[in-house]
């Protein structure tokens, strides 16, 4: 089982990046959210419209343990 404290730390890092990028007026496409498939993510766009997903895959440690 994934350590819940560790997961919360990583999710908080994603949220901190979101806050920093929002404060710098980055073009936020979607705010942070936890998905059913094990990601905590947000999406931003650069000035050319390229999209970047910033995420932590909190399901990976569990998958690696079971591999």
C-alpha cells in the first residue's frame, strides 16, 4: 500500500507549482485535480498553445511494488 503521507507530500508539491505558476500569470488550462486513474495533475499552455500536464502519478509506487 502507498504511504498516504508521502502521497499527500507529492500532491502538495503539484499544488505549490500550480500556485507559483498562477501567480506568475501562466495560462492555466485546468486546475489541480486527483483523477480516478491515480494522477494528481493540472494543465498549462505556453504562448504558442502547447499544453503541458504537470502531475504526480501516485499509483506508480503501488504498481512497481506489485511488478
